[in-house]
């Protein structure tokens, strides 16, 4: 339980750091103008799917607003059909909800708005959601999700259910949901088993199962793993929202479909997925992502993913958590490699350093340099010792 608490606290600090890091980035985005981008408009997010049995229909490509600092970019996406917008009370220390609120001025009723709350005593959860309503400048939040849960116990948590039930009775939220980064299959199956929650947001991308080929086979033909759990959840009427769809955001070349468009198409090949919420920090990125709407993966997409996979295959951790606890020296491999992805994938140096520092000496990778042989077998075949060692050199 204490581990869960630490994870949440760490996550909060990370998000604040993310906001600062984004704010400090070179002013590339500032140079982009709405008008110039409008000269080559995106095709728009035309494809829609039902969000499970909520009665709500959503575009298959929505907006993950977590690192978007400019309200104009969110509005640009919404105006082009990305009418599912996801934020959280703790993103950018609360500022992200205010940005989303500004972005949705005048179009709030066209958007399915999702935010998040951490499990806490009932009164505290209710206060948190009421603060979100103020920040978002709205009377009701459509999807209110428990933030970052990872166990069946959290799915059945009494406080959380009581708070969300009261908020629904008061008309302040519409649909209760959860988000998960760890123990995802457990959470998906617990939600199916115990009812009450209608949506689950999961980290899901073309590297989520066992390598590209196995993942493609599983997504298309069935089987075990996260793809199957998502498919089952969708069939059971749970609205599945896919996040972390772009596998680290590494800049890579593509062909007919860009690798990032192919990554979205791959996720949407799973019929259990209702919508996706990729991060978007530029008008060009909005155009690129929304142009993937309705596109099938096809040969060109598979080729693009092969190239993407080849480009990141020796360094991108799928954050599956399957290697947790295997290092005899206590290295938090997932946490260390996530920090490395912030540095090498997203180019967020400050965020990467802060994330690595928060692991502390006990969970950091200082032991890797002198370790005889690595006891951690990654399901993606990553050279954990080499990557963790590199993370330590770059980020310690
Ligand atoms: S190389 Fe690093 S991660 Fe692997 S077992 Fe040794 S200390 Fe643990
Ligand atoms: S290192 Fe490999 S096994 Fe461990 S969390 Fe990352 S992808 Fe999963």
C-alpha cells in the first residue's frame, strides 16, 4: 500500500515537472500560427465508436491534453473533430485543467470531457472534483476516472465508489471510470467482474504484447495478453480509452502512413478500443494524428511500424511491469527506463532527470555498472543492463 502511495506522489511530482519542462522548450511551437496551419487542414477525426455501454459516442482519435500548454492547439483539434479531451487535476499542477477550460469555451457541449481524481477519503475526493469543475469552467465532467490504479482492491474501494456515486447524484459527473498503467490486465478484468466503473484508460501500443509480430498476431487473431483483455473488456461493454499509443514519441521517418499514424491505426485495429488520446503539442502534430482517423493499418502501416520498431526496438521499454522484482539489487527497471524514454524519446531532459532522481539510490541503476550478469529478462529482449546503465550515466 505504501508503494502505491509513493507511486502517486511521484506521479504528481513528475507531472508538475512535465509542465515546467514543456514550458521551457524552445519556442518552436510559439512560431506556429493557427492561420498558417489552417492552410493545410487535417482530414479531421471522422471515425467514431461507442464508448462501451455509456451511451456516449466518441471519435477514435481524441486529445490527451497532459503536456499541451497552448489552449489554441486543443481547440484546433476539437474543431477538427477530436471531441474527446482528457486531462487531470494534477497535470501541470492544476494548470492543464484551466488550459482545457479555456480551450473549450463556447464548445463545451460538443466535447466529451474526461478528468481524474485520486482515491482518498470521500470528502477529499468530492472537493477535488469540485475544484476540477471550477478549473474546467464547467458544470459537469463527463468521465471522472480514478487516477492510476493498479489492483483489484482499488477497483472495489468503498470510498471511491461512495464519492463518485454522490457526485453522480449531484449531477457533477456523468460516468465513473479508471485509469491504469500497471497491473492493467488485472484492472481490466476486475472492472468487468465488479461492475460500477464504465470506462478504463490503459497504456496500449504496438509494443504492448510480446514484440511486434506476436502483438500483431494477437490483435488480429485473439489470444492472451493485454490485447485480449482489451478486446474482452470492449465486448463486455466497457469503454476502453487507449493512452501512451505512440510508444515513446520518438521522432522517426515513415512512408505512406507516418509511424505515429500507423501506431494509432494499430491500436484501433483492436475492436475493444473505443478511442485514443495521443499527446499533441503542435498544430502539425494534430494534423498528423487526425489524418490517421479511419485509416487501416494495411501493408504500408505494418511497414511503418516495422521501421519504427527497428528504430526504437533496442531502447523503448513497453512499461509492462513484467520484470518488476527480478533485480536482486532492487533496481526499478521500469522506472529507470521510463526516465530514459523521457530523455531520448520526448527530449524532456529536466523531466527525465527529475523522474530518475525520484527513484532514489535504492531503486536507481547505480548497481548495474558493477553487476556480474543481469537477472532481468525483458519480454521485448531489451538489454536491461546496458540501458539502465546508460540511464544512470545520463541522468544521475
Ligand atoms: S544489471 Fe542492473 S538491473 Fe540487471 S540484475 Fe544487475 S543491477 Fe539489476
Ligand atoms: S524492461 Fe521489458 S519487461 Fe520490463 S517493463 Fe520494460 S518492456 Fe516490460
